[in-house]
C-alpha cells in the first residue's frame, strides 16, 4: 500500500511506528527504482517537505505497518518552537537520506554481483538484523533495489547459492559466508 505518493502534494510526514517500507522513485520512462528500505521506528517523507511542496518519491509498505500521519503545518510549528525536537527530526531524516544516497552511489560504481551483495548485506545488517531472514520483497522489487534486471538478479542469487555464499529456499535467505559476500561488495 502506498503511504505517500510521488508527485502528490506533500501534506504530511509519516512516523513509522511498526513495519517496513520502501522508498520508490519512478522515472519519466515509467521505470521504478527502490531508493532504500527502512523499518520502524522512523520519520518518513521529511525530504519531501522542502521540495516545492511535492513528494519527490513514494513511500510504500512492504508488510503490515502502523503509521501516524503528521500534518506539514504542525511539523513546521514544532520546528519553529522546539529546537531539540527539530535536531532529532533532522537526524532521522538525514539517516534515511544517507541510506538512499549510498545505495545510489553503489549502483553507479559496481557490477551486478557487487550490487546484489550490497543489497543482501544492507538487508541483513539494517532491516532484519540477522544473517537468516525471510524476504518481504518480490524478486522484481529486489532487482529494483539492486538496480539491475530481474534476470540478472536471479542469476546472481543463483550463483551465490551454488557457491555456498548464501542459502536460498523460496523467500528465505541465509548468509552462509558473510566475509565472502563483503569481499564481493568491496570488489564490486
């Protein structure tokens, strides 16, 4: 389900109390790119507030989520009157923005193997917080996050599975050789 829609008027920011979401950007050609994935607790959509009042990306739930929509005017009043809370909000937005930027930089400078390794490491370290997890994303969404075709993603995952770097069973992924996955990530 879409929580904030790209191109719509930015009327709210979102406090994600529970669940996981993806930040989507659709280019003019209709191609979708997942900028980042984040989980609760988090403030979402803060960057949208300062871009001409328009949401520059969509935020979509990838599992059941509990959110609180906060009107832009309410946030602006809080920002003007509470510097400690303002600082905390800026920190939360900056962390989310950093994840998107780092994902973009990775895509620009790495081959498919390195990008897929980065995505698996990111999901393990930042979203699921363990080496064995059940993906909430489809293979198509995973390829959009890695910035590659679905076929390249599937081939790379299959290769990692055959090399016993990961173990794949449907949507379940277990990272068996984290060091090797990190080496692939570094070499790109």
